[in-house]
C-alpha cells in the first residue's frame, strides 16, 4: 500500500485520511493551523460556545459511508438530531414561514401562505427529486471534471440517457426553474436560498442544482450534539484509531513534481517524500502556489472564480429569543438587488439576507442559562481589489444589526449582547488559505458547466488528488466529505491497479 501525504485537515482532508487508512494506506496529514477541521472550527468565550463555520448538516449518509469504510457505526461517534422546522423564514412584510421537515407538512405550510403554491411546491420537489437522482447516478461518488466524465454520450445514447440529459434542464437557471413552478415571491425567495449552500447566485446557476432542495427535504437537516464541531472531532478520532499521523502547525509550501508525478511536499523547509499526495488546500491555490509551472498553466487556463464570502457575527446574549427556531433566514427586501450586488457588482448587499443559528433551541448548554449563542451569517462578495474589511466592517455590522431589528423582531438585540466576536472575508482568507476569501470554494455559475469543479484525480499531475470544497463535487459539509472519499477511492484504485500490474 502507499504512503500518502494529505495537505490540510478540513472535512475533505479528514474524510480522505480515514478512508485511506481504513483501506490500509499509511497516512500523514499536515495542517497549518493548530486545530483539525478547517472551517468547522470552534469559538468558546465566557460560557458561550459557537460553531465558527458550518452549522447546517445535511446528507449524513455521506459521513456514514466514511465510518462504514472502517466497519464502524457513525452513531457510536456522533449523536445526530433531526430538526423540524428545517428553517424559519422572516420576511420584510412581517410574514413568518416555516420550512417543515416532512415534505407534506412543508407543502401544507406553503399552501397556507399561497394556496396555488402548495401544488407548485410539490411539482418543484418532483423535479428536485429527479435531479438529485441524476446527480446520485452520474455525478456523485466518483471523480468528475466535465460532462464527458458523467455520461458516455457518444457510445451510450440510449433513450434512458437522453431522458436523463433532458432532466438536467441545461437551458434553465435555478431561479428560472423555481419561477416556473412557484408564484409567490416569498416562497420563491426561500427556495432560491438552497443555492446559497454553494455560495452562488440563483440567477446564474444551472437548474440541476435544484437537486439540493431534495437532498435537504428528503434527507433532513441534522444537528450533531456538541455542535457541528463534533463532526471533525469524530472523524479525527476515527482516523486516530486507524493509525493516521496528524501533524498540526505544519504549513506546506510546495509539492515537488518529478517527471509529471507528485513525489514529495516541502513544509517549513523539510522535504517529506510520499508515494501519493492529496491536497485539501483550495484547488486553484494548490496549483498556483504549491506546484506552478506547466501544471498551473494548464489548470489555470480555465477561468475559475471564487464563490461568495461572508461576515459572521458571534453574539453571546444574556436573554434568548424564543421566537427563533434553530435555523432562521431573515430575508432581504429584494433578492434581485441582493444577488446582483454580491455576484455582479462585487459589493455587500445594501439590505442583505441574514442567516441566524440559535443552537440553544436544541442544546441549551451552548450558552449560560437563559442565554443565547447567536450566530449571524451574511453572504458578501468574495474579496475584490480594494476590499478592506477593517474599514468596511463597522458600517456593515450596523446594516446587519438594523436588519435583524427591523425584520426578525429583535429590536433590543444590542442590549442583550454580552460577548461579540466577528469573522470577515479577510479572516476566512487568512485562516483557511482559500481563494479570495471564499466560503464555498468555486462559484457554480454557467447553465451547462456551472456544476462542474476540478476533478479529484488530477489531470495535470500523476499521483496527485484533490479533496475539499473547491474540488468535485463542490462545497458544503456533505460535498466536501464526499470529495475526500472520492479522492481516497481514486487514489486507492490507482495504487491497487499499479500493484496488480507489477
Ligand atoms: C462561515 C461559514 C459558514 C458555513 N456554513 C455551512 C453550512 O451551514 N453547511 C454546510 O454544509 N457548509 C457550510 N459551510 C461550508 C463548509 O464549511 C465547507 O464547504 C467545508 O467545511 C470545507 O471543507 P474543506 O475540506 O474544503 O476544507 P477547509 O475547511 O477549507 O479546510 C482546509 C484546511 O487546509 C488547511 N491548509 C490550507 N493550505 C494548507 C497548506 N499549504 N498547508 C497545510 N494546511 C493547509 C487549512 O488551514 C484548512 O484547515 C460554511 C463555511 C463557512 C466558512
């Protein structure tokens, strides 16, 4: 079996490490920070506990598959609770709409707000179900870089394949698909926000990504007791049991390539030789900063833009807001204005959508008694030249708090704040070495190619594999975990094919 070096201990890196170790490889994971889990980091202060990055966990079956690689049960490592409602939505006109866990209840709730949209939602979910099924069969669990990798169109154009291709609705955007089925702008706005899981605009993303709605409505929203942070903690424990050598505080500055093959990494002046390498660092920065040369020229040829970034306020409150659910969206007054500002003009939205996590609803211990560990995330553009968040933050913090006061019934929020910390796009950029401060890897814009990301088996460098939110199948916890599994599986296939040939 191979000796494998993994650069980065985000969810993709940890999933790859555990999978590879379970299959018998010798794994060393090098992480520049002094914690493992990357963006799934933790902040604790004065009795408040905050997940710093991801808070909404969907598709736990992906995580389950990583544990099952080693013959373990995920439930022995994680206590997951299914949430209902999945989201509570607050609108500028005072409407409150719950997205319920059971699709029938969700349709009924939507129908109470807008009667024709009950059936419209059911139609939309049928389409989402079909798209999710096509994704499962052609897109997930293997290294994919473009349409050619998904379906063998030339050799295998059967009626069934043709019907799958048609189902992808390549002429349509996410927003276009939703408009086709849903009339009420508030319901449209809620459904458009599924695409925020990949940090992209519904006006520019391909309709196939409507499948995300089914992945959440069909499979639930889950909360790991102990917070999302419990996920990397569980994966790290699994890897430890399987013999993974974790080294934190190690910043990799280069991948050495000889005769087109990755052979070693350089970290803090030391050269460490491996048979194969997995990079969980941002894919663009891996090629640009760690490899360079022809490989970077070839990879960098395709224009790749970062997905959106964001500002997070971590607010420790001395009194809870009981009208909040665990997950809440406080919607902008005008989604078009919001998306055009963030994605077209590259400016923070004047009246943004704020996502609020109030995990005390499920786990009261996250705050001192009666209090609230509030997490407020507002999406912003990825970093552009001239963006200086030390200057931009104070007025934008005010915009965000005013929004919560106006639209989410939190008029006295400033009186309740006991602890306040913040994460800016610049912090995200520096802490996790991502592309232009992106939260969700690469943007998913483009009706035909928007869903495709760099594949997990490098086309440019042999024995190099990519895992993480900026590689296939994309960002978000389940996809980053899946990318780690795919990178590990591709590596294992190559390593065992080589052994068989010897
Ligand atoms: C504020 C915020 C909110 C989010 N909310 C959600 C959510 O609710 N639900 C959801 O599903 N997803 C959410 N996400 C997205 C999700 O967190 C990410 O898609 C996922 O965690 C990314 O995992 P990754 O494997 O790409 O690794 P990352 O988390 O990006 O970690 C990469 C790791 O590699 C390390 N590294 C990079 N370069 C080097 C180097 N040269 N040498 C050594 N180490 C290196 C970094 O330090 C880092 O630890 C959110 C993200 C953020 C930031």
